[in-house]
C-alpha cells in the first residue's frame, strides 16, 4: 500500500503543461465518439492519440529500414570499404583548404 501511495504522490508532483486546440463541432463529435468507444475521456483519447502519432512520425524519421540485399551491401561497404578515388581526394583537399581559412 505504501508503494502505491508513493507512486500516486510522484505522479501528482509531475508538472503538467496546458495544450489548447480549436476544433469544429464535427471534429469534436468525431473525437468524442472515438473516445467513448474506447471508454476513455476525450482529453485522454486526444493526448494518447497525438502521442502515438508523434512517436510513429519520429520513429519513421530516425530509423532506417533496409531490405535484406541493401543491408548486406551496407555491411559489406562498412567491413570492406573501397579506397578513396581521385574525386573524393580532391573534395577532401578542397574541404581542408576551405575550413583552414575560416
């Protein structure tokens, strides 16, 4: 029982931020219907849905997914890199020259 009280107290001390949004009557009714179907409050439904969407978008932009052949090609390039060609050496020399001047 003490453990539960501590958990509740810790949760209550978390600073909450306020977020407001204006929606049409149709949008609110739609969101409320979905919340009701899941047995959640409107606020809980909106926050949960927005958080889930945000996490998915961030994951899509930070995780690289490769097909099996692409993955093998990538690993092979890491393990056995090609020697730099003349264009790469020239680009590196230009970069060193430009960054040395600044």
